[in-house]
C-alpha cells in the first residue's frame, strides 16, 4: 500500500561513522556491518488507536538508525508492515460496530500523517498483511514441507522442537517465555498442542471472521509468520536490523527468527535485533488494551511536531520512561532556543559539533548526548560567540539530517 512522503535529508560535510547498536540476541552493543545497501525491517502498527507516543518513540528510534546509516554513506532499504487483520483489531471493530477494514484504513492513514509530521523517513515498502496473504501461506507451506508444522482441529502450528535456534533472540528462561506467550497473543494452555510454546501459523476460518483461501483451507495467518514472510519477500534473509519495541522481543521476534531459519536454512534471520524501550503513562506501559494513551495527533493540535520529536529524543531509545506533560514544555523551550540561535548571522564553529553528534549517535544512538552537544553550541551562540558565519546553517543541517529536527 501507499507509504508516506519523505522529508528532504540534507547532505552533511564528510561522512558519518559506522553505526553500533545494542543487539538483543548478542546482549551487547555491536557494529552493524551493512553492505552498500543496509536492510531494515521494523514491525508496524496494529491499526487501531494509533499513533500513541509509545509508537512514535519506537519509530523514531529506527528513523535514527536510518539517518545514521545514510550519513555513513549507505543506501537504506527499509520495509514495514501493518498488521491490518488480527484478533484485537477485529475485537475493537466488533465492539464499536465498525467494519474492520474501515477501522484499519482510517488508523493507517492517521499513522501516515503522524509519521510525516514527525519527519520519520518512510519505508520503501509499506505492506498491509491483507495484501500478501498468499505469500504468507506460501511460507507456511515451506515450513510444512520441512516437517516443522502440525495440524490441530484445522489450525496449523509451528512445532517448537523443529527450531534449533529457539531462545537465541531473547535468552529468556522457559518460565518467562510461557508467561509472556500467554500475555502477548499466544495460547500456551490450548489442549492438544504438542508443546505449550508451539505457535499458530494458520487459523482456520471461524464464523463471522474474515478468511482467505489457502493450501490449509480457508482462514487467516498467525501474527509472527506475517512479518517473517514480508521481511523475506522484500529484504531476503540475513538483513541488517529487525526492529520494534521491547515488547516484541518475545514471542514475536523469537518466533519469527525461527520461522525464517527453518524455512531458508540461513541463520541469523536478522543480523541484529534492536528494541526500543517502553513509554508509560500513569505508571503503566502505554497500551491500547489499557487505554492509557497520549496520541501524537492530539498533541499536534497544540504543539509543533518538532517539539514532540525533541521530547522523545531527550530519552535514550532503550530507556523505559514515563511521559509527563512538563517534558513537552521543556522540549518547546529547547526548540525555541535552538531556532533563535540558528537565526543569528553567525555562531561558534560547528564542525566540532558535527563530529560530536556523529560520534554520539554512532554509539548506540545516544540522542540525549547529541542534544547536549547542540545545546552547548546554542548557549555559546546566544552568549555572543559569533566567530563563524557558516555555523548556523551547519547546525540547522546537523539537527535536520541526523536528528530529523527541522529548525
Ligand atoms: N503490529 C505489531 C507488530 S508486527 C504491533 O506490535 N503493533 S502495535 O501497534 O502494538 O505496536 C507497534 C510498535 O510500537 C511495536 O514495535 C511496539 O513494540 C511499539 N510499542 C507499542 N507500545 C509501546 C509503548 N508503550 N512504548 C514504546 N513502544 C511501543
Ligand atoms: Zn512484526
């Protein structure tokens, strides 16, 4: 489906450093080592109740990856899905008496508008799951041919014992896996399964639910295999970064990695698993099911989206943090100070700022330190250091290119 439009990204003098990020699977910060084209898959929204600040925080993190790679001289091939058919979406549509397709379409459109306003670079492919059901079914058939599946009352399951790498992404003990699987859409207690952690690949048609034809009969795909199929079809195995919020580590990215491995025989499925922290409100993770949400579209009615972006950038992407209104005020004040400073006819030399921001961002996307480097330049400019007439323009470009903040 349609992606969203891209902001301009100015070229900076010189070249950015090789990006290092925290890889959940390796449990350490490691260099990304992409080829000429870096490949990234970021899990998209389930389109109801979009776009809240938790979503925005996660997509901003991967936008910083995208920008750092480009600055380092890579092309970036970025793919994202929208989970436009799934249990919670269908439940919400039923509760509110809406057509599920209309609900999904409206929320996806709102998401696009929010992403554009936040200057998030768009994916080359923005893929709705309902557009590619045949591809997903073909991947399930491949898994079946490898002997990794079984049927239960017409549904198709992945047999966890057929996945030699199971656990390699999350490194969680089985007890924790079982608890999270139950909380995050899995069915550990379903009678008849061979193992409680076996996961659904194809759900046979139920009365009143949408369904598509497939080699396994009419039905719809399970969640994890959708992203695996979309990533494989667009990026191929061994892509550079698989991304999402930390609530996707298990089961979603663990199970997706196993599907990719068993289907292709190649490991790793993604070379790095990168996860953003969770944004909370009133002491709890912001989530659609709890309803404790702050929407980007609501905030945009009363503030510049660049202030929203700055408020998010003030937290390291891996931090779990709580949204409070005063953070928006602080970001608005920072934005105003920065804009005032880059409007001056000259300022202190900015090449050292560029070097510092590049260095900090290449080290696992240390945006708070990058903001501090720009703050320091802004304070010197405001207090009268006017030695370099080219500096304000360069600072404007640094903020835009590397942080996505338009001044
Ligand atoms: N459609 C699936 C991924 S295939 C999904 O998780 N959708 S979602 O709408 O629930 O979340 C979209 C993205 O936002 C995911 O990467 C998720 O990890 C992230 N996310 C959700 N809630 C928060 C939160 N409170 N803080 C930070 N990120 C969040
Ligand atoms: Zn996903």
